[in-house]
């Protein structure tokens, strides 16, 4: 049995579902992020980014399905019997890819136009006030082109929320059923539905996963600590020099000079002895 479209704003509905889903799956994504870092794989480039995105997809589907049911039941009094996470996440992801493609060109064009207009305004200001300091010039120029770019980005985000909200409403009209119970009864029934039939099994499963992730984290860590990455060589730190004490330096210098003088005297004496020993005797009767 279909229901009428919800009266709530599409932007508010999409924001409630997307925001709650994001913060529900964020801790699990951070766990995957830390494991990749421990394995010396950068999660922001190459294979690390692909692995993080692949792990984020099932997390997002689960988070959207969980939070969307809560939002529908508590705010709209609507129950959905079938799957929720995959259909909503698929539609939101498709709209997000389209909007990212549009934003790539629109935001890039707005940045170029903003910088051109900012440079023209700065040139006009410098004609009136030639001694404009560099710091103030940079600040004014950044404000002149970043504020329009931020406004354009916000408008694109609102467009995505509006489109996603329309798809959520269409999904509810096709798959939702109105719940006749009051708010407290709906919340209580939803809380009871979240309680597992075997809590000890769930607790043991969570503890086992936590132990497994902890062991994996320590296994992925490098054998030596610290383990410098070849792309980021360590800088050599100069050893601190000992403070120079003039008295000690003078004493050392005097001692060295005395030793050198004694060595020179010894060498001169040996040279004289050698010279006397090699002197030829005079012939008798000459």
C-alpha cells in the first residue's frame, strides 16, 4: 500500500539521512584507515585509496540502512519492510558522481573568474592607494575569490541534497507503510527490534573482532621502530656543540706548546750529537 509523499523538505530529509549515515560509519572507516597506515600503505593515494574506498562501500550501505530506518520511523512514522541501505546508497552515490563531475567544471570556472576579478579589483585599489601592504593585499585577494567559490560549492551541495531528497521520497512512496503507533511506541518497538536474540553471541562476536583487529594492527606494524619511508628521508640533526671555556682552552694550548717545545729541544740535541759523531778527525803531521 503506497503512502502520500512526506511533507518534510527534501533537503532536510536528505541531510538527516546522509549526516547520520556518515557519522555512523565514520568510526569503522577510521579503523580501516589505521590498519592501512600500520601496513605502510598510504590511504590517500594509489592502492591504499582504492582499498579504503572498497572497504567504505559496505560500511556506508550498512550505516545508511540503519540510520534511514530510524529517521523514517521517528520523524515520518513510516516503516519500510524491505532493504533500505543498498537502494538509497546507490541512488545517492550515482547523484554524487554526477554532481562531482559538474562541480569539477563549475568550481574550476568560478575559481578562474574569481581570481581574474580579484586581480582587477586589487589593481583598482592600488591605483587609489599605491602603498597597499603585501599582507593586506593577499588577504583581500583571497577573500574576493574564495567567498564566491564557497557559495558556489554550497549551492551545488544543496542541489545534491534536493535531488537525493526527491529520490528518498519516491522510495518511501513505493516501499513505505504508515505506522499507526505513537512516537513513544515507535521508539520502543525500534529499540526492541535492535536487541539481538542471543546477546552473548553478539558480545562474543564483537570481542573476537576487536581482538582480531588489534592483532592485525600489531602484525602490520614495521619490525623496527621508527621505520623511515623511502619517500620521506630523515633529516640529519646536528650534534650540539659543547660550550667553549677560555680557561681550559688556554691551559690545553699552553700544554701543547710546552710539549712541542720539549720535542724541538730534543730534536736539536740529537741533531747536534749526530753532527759531532760524523765529524772527521784531522791527519797527524800535516
